[in-house]
C-alpha cells in the first residue's frame, strides 16, 4: 500500500470519527424536568409527557405538576391531558420547562375571565357570555358594530356608517334605567376601567367576555349596574418567536340610500299639494317640459343631490403585524396596526385641499411578562393609538340633512366658473355639494396612551394558594382640532334677464361678504386618569373534593378633564371601593359564591357617600349525581345555577347634587313693599339656581336562573338564562312639582323605579364531520322588556295617558284609525280642529279615547316601542373542506319601531317653509280623489304647515316597524399548501375574502332600519367587501 493510499485511508477514518462525534454531540441525551399548570396557575397532575413520534417513551406529572424525563436534545415533548389542548415543545437546550395547558374550547375545564380574576367554566355561578375572538376580525373600525347577535345578552344598534363616527350603541340585556342616567356597560381592558373598546385592533384581543348578573358584577359595585365588558389583550407564550402579518383591503358601498323624487315628479306633486290646499299651481307644463329637456340646466336645473354628493364606492384597508414568544422567565407580545377608511363623499379635485371624510388609526400594543423570581411576576402593558379624522368644513351629517330641504329644481350643482349657487343672504337651503367640497376642511388628530404595571407575589411560604398583587395604571388622551374653513360668495340667476348678451349666465350676488381664502381655527381637548388596584387572592384545594377561593381587593380611580369648561368640571372625578369574593366547590358538583362591593363617590354627601352591594350565587351539576345516570346518555352534562344580589349606580343628575347652587341675581328685579302697583324694584340679591337634595346610590336587585346542558355526545351545548332586575332610586328631576312653586330648576332625587326582565341563550355545536367536511353552528338570542314603575310624574286624567307601566323609550301620540273617505265621515267623526285646521277627505282620522267628541291632548297615549329592539338574535355556521373554509353569520332584530318625523318626511311640511321640502319617491304612494287608497303610505298632500297640521302630529300612522334580518358577515378562505408555505419560508399562510353588512331584509323600505333618524337624513350604513392575506413566520 503506497503512502497516498495510507493518507487517504487515514483522512477518511478521521473524517468518519469527526462526523460520529458531531452526531453524538448533536443527539446528547439529557435529563429535563419542569412543571405543568393550567390557566389558573394551578399545578396539573396526571398530565402525559411523551416524546413526539415515540409515545412509549414518556412519563406523567405528579401531584405538584412536576415531571422529569431523559430525552435527546433533538426530541420534542408532547404535553397532553383529557379535555385540554396538547402542547408540543422542542427540547433543544432547555432543561427546565414551565408549561401552561389551555382547556379545549367549550370544555367545562376551560378557564374563563371573571371579575378581577379567572375561574374554571364549570365553577361559574354567575351569568356571563363570551365570543370567539376570530369572529371579531371584521373589516370595520369599531368592535361595537360586530357584537349584536354574536354574544347572548348584547343588544346593539349601528346608527350611522360615517367614518370616524360609526361606533355602535351597546347595552347589556337592554335598557334598565331612564332619565339622565348612563345606560352603557362598564368596559374593562386589561383590568383597567373606563377604556374604549372601539380603540382596539381585533387582532390584539385574546378574550372578550360580558358579565350580566349580580354575582358576576357585584364586585364592581357602582360601576357594574349596567353590566360589564371584559377584554384582555394578547400576551406572549414560552416559545420561539412567531411573526404574524395580516393585510386586507376592501371597497365600501351604502346598504341603502334614501330615494328622492326627480324634478318632474317633484313639480307635479307640489302642484297637487298646492291645489289641494286652495292655492294655485306653481309650475306650468311648459316649465316642467323645459326642465326635463335639460338643454338649459342653469335656468331649469334638475339635480340628483344624492348622486352629486356621493360616490359609488369608498375604501378600507387594514394592516397588522405582531411578534410574540418568550423564554422561561420572560414572554412578550408586541403589535402594530393600521386602519384606513374613506367615506363615499365626493371631493372637488380643483381645490387645493382634501375635504373627503377619512379616518385613519395607528395602534400599538406591547405586553411583557417577567418572572423576577420563582415567586414574583411582573407584567407591563403599554398600548395606545393615534387617529386622524379629516372632515369637510361643514359636518357631513349636516350636509346630508340639507339634502332633505334642497329640492332638485332649486339651483344647479355649481354655476360656470365654479361659482356657488345660493338663495338668500341668510344662507337658507344651503347647497349640499358646496358644503362638502367648497367649505374647506377640519382635521382632528388624537392620541391615547394606556399603561398598566402589575406585580404579583406568591405567598405560598405563608400558606399554599395565597398570592397578592398590585396594579397601577396611567391613561392619557389628547386631541387637537385644526379648522381651515370658509364661506364662499353665492349667486343666483337673474329671473328677469337670465342671460347676458354673449349668452353667458347673468348672475346676481347673494352672499357678498364671503371669501375664497381658508380661515384658521383650533381647539384642544384631553384628559388623564389614574387607577390603583391591590388584592389578596386565595385559591386552595383540600383533598380531592374541596376547593376554596377568596378575594379581597381595594381600588381607586381618578379622572381629570384637562380642558374643562368650568370650575365644577375641572375638579377631579374620584371613586374608591373595596371588593370581596369567597367561593366553595365540593367535588366540582356543588358551588357557592359570595360577593360584595363597597364603593364611595365624591358625587354624594359625606354621610351617603358609600354604598354596600352584596350578591350570592349557587350552582349544582346534576349530571354528576347518581340519580342522573339513567339519562346520562341523553344529557352528558347538566347544570343549574342561581344568583341574587345588588349592584349600584352613582351616575345621573348634576354633579355634587347634594349642594345648593346660588348665583348673583343683581340683574333680577327685587321687590318693593307697599307700592300697591308695581312691586318690582332694583337690587335682586342672590338667586337659587338648584336646590341640593340628599341623593344617594341607586340600587338594582338582579336575579338570574341559568340552565346549562350538553347533549348528542356533548356535540350540542345549550346555555339559557332567565333574568329579572328591579332598580330603585333612579336619579330624576322632580316632575310632580307645579310650575307656580317658582323654582328655576326642579331638584333631583332618587325618584325613579324601573323593572327589566327577559332571557338570553346560546346554542352551539362542537365541530363535527359530515363526509369530507367539518361543520359547526352557533346561535344566540336576547330578549328583554323594561317597564317604568315610578317616574314622579303627576297622576294623569285618564289611565291610557299614564306612562308608568311601559318601557322607557315608548313613543306617545294619537291613535290613527285610517283616512277620512269623504266629508260625511268627517262630519260624523269627533272634532279634530283642536289639532289645527279642519280635516279634509284623505286626512288622517284619530281615535277619541275619552269619548268627549274632541281630538286633543287628552287623547294622547302610547303608540310605539321606541327605536331600540327588545329582541336580538344571531345564527352562524362554519364549514371546512380540505384547505378551504367558509363562514356565514346572520343577525336579526325585532321589536324596534321608528316614528317618522322631521323635514322632508311629510311632504311640504318643512319647519321653515313648504318650499324647503324635498320628497322621497314614496310620495307617489298617496291618497288622491282619483285613487282614494285607504292603505296609501301618505294621506292627501297639502302645502304648508297650516294645511298639514292635522296629518303632521305624532300618531300611530307614522310608526313603522324597523325589524330586520341581515347577512352580517360572509367569509371564505384558502390555507395554502404546506409545501408552498415552506418554500416561501413561512409557517402558515392563507388568502381570504370577507363581506360585512352585505344585505338585509326588512318591512321598512325607506332607509337602513338601524339609522337613528326619523326622516332618513343620516349618513347611511355601509357594506364592505375585502380581500386579504395572512401569514406567519
């Protein structure tokens, strides 16, 4: 063998040894250990710990949740337990693991958020509901617009779709108070009260829960009277860094735009109304023909104002980036988000500024958790947003309202040379197109910072299960408004000589002191709040059958309006309180809970400043009883629970209502004694503006009976709650005091009493297979009915006039009996002239409720429910097939009614003159002598307020049903194949499309039924269709 062969053999041997050594090093066996806990931070025994791909190699955790196992550094450990989601963790260089297992969604072992803490779902005795946060990820700016129908107990309505102003109205279990009292729920984000749920990006939300009964809300005392919304943002987990990107972009359009009459129809109807009112026709046929010919648009205008001020489509876009991960001692979650929405308002490109309404928001979220020691944890959260809202110089809602008073023939959109049409120097019937494109712009820049720091100390050294924590939060909000607006000169055509000799339009000046230059104005606002919370927690199991928990908590909040308008408002708003809770569970079968809140507010006199609000709750899992076994194949789980307690409210009325307010009345005449004639003199002295009253907390007793069960092998889950609430001491101004008492303002008192009762339910399935597809369904329903028991109003002359016994938003007016067919029917009917003028055939006939032969204010009674529904329901379904998925959700509303009222809705009955009344196309459906349809939408037409007075009063004729069913969301997507994803360097990726507010069905046809308007003069709601891409690294 030559030297070269020996050398090669030696090198080969050396290389082989190196590779073998490297391989051995790479696969070094190590002994690893750790602990497994649940979301309550409690040790889990019996958890299976196995090597991925080798289930035979494994162990289990002991009673303390601890384990140890010898494995290779290239292995991965799988942690699994019945009813919990498995977790896989690579070994690598880790020798000690801290693992947290999440219960399977819907499992009774699932850990849910409760007031000031967490608990297992099976142990709950209070009424609460939650939603899958994936359902919140919709192409909208505000979370409040997506909740109705998705969560049982939520009543929600979206009143407008205008960007930056399109938040929804929300109530928990409906409205349970009245008068000048807040009806909204308490919002708590990451443990801090008073934050804005609409400020969050949905990608950053980890959980969303509502608390509905006294057992769930009593610990919040005065703040929880109207229910509580709990939101927790995402936090990191011990794992390698995960980067997530999500981008979507969409187009928007109106769900329904009010339809206005064209020029010819408007003029014919106006002539008809004038003739019916004893006036002459205003438009000759030649004038109508010239208008419709369209060859002289400045002299004979024919303008579709809806088309002129609105585009066909707007746009939205959203981007979110997040990074999360962590090690044994520190976890993190950070995210950035961007949202941009443009309205459908038109913009004049010839102007040197942007006047379209546009809303932008930039969110940032940062949550860091650290284990300083084995017993000390620290959490820091810093979140916030920056918003920018650009609007026309005249508010878009005002411009939309002006459409209802600007007829299609009044003037053209603009005159040549971009000159603005006008009518008179008072700027009446202002040009809607000018308002949104020619008046400049207003820019509002706002920013909000939320910060909270929490430190938690385990006191197991004192006694097992004892912990203490402290939380401090500082929130600051600032806003700056910059106005660059103008009022331009306006013109109108000379009616005598409309054209100059050269054929150009001959314009006369109307407003002459206007300017084409933009003016400047500014305004500032802001506030800040401080929140302090500290609590002692106890959670301990005694043996296998007993578990006891306890909570004692102190909190204090201070809110300061940094730009208050007066001395009273400038004083800090402060509250403080104690909260306590004790629970006991036996064999996870019987549960009992006691809660209390003890709260104080600066709004009451010192001796009445604090209130005590206790509650109790019990639960019983019948399905664990032996007597239940015969039907356990039908109901795999069955539970009853009941709660009863008090919650309070300190809001409503004027601030510091216990103080008497006096003012300098030196300009008010005094009194001269013995004059005999004029008793007024000079030097009035002091005047009492408001008398103080010994107001105190209003209290609400809430009762709830809950039933929960699972059937069909636990595939179908049902939760039903029946609730009743009795609220006393509601803040009201006294209405029973007669005016001759001589008070400047009636004093406030704890005078009102109101009841609220109903039920809510959630029905859902776990995912099940049907052929090659996977399905799941979820439905919710919420029903409530409130009833005023006492409102301090004087006793009414007739029982039907009484407002006690009806819901707080009831509408009152006259009861319509149809339309008068002829003069004979009018002569034989009760006298309606007290309403103003004599009725004529085709007018509305009213019911004489007291049979006195007159129709007057003694015939007013309840005629409608009001515009907030008492029934909300939703139904959704999701389907998966291979890598495709589709989800659909319908939302329904019932029980709401709208009273039609306002300019434009009753033809030629504008508050400032009949000529200032545009018409909806439905005006064609009216009573006429030629077609005396008793079921027409409109009675006979009339011209002017006097001629319309009989028909224009509030009556049941104008009450319309605004119930609806809406295809709220439709989503579909495709998860890209693994080989494509890995080739691109991603962990996962999907493309998707979403539709929001796509279509609705309603008996109400004039505009979107959710809009808060009696004449359609509100910027409409919008539908959105978007496409997007999401991937993780």
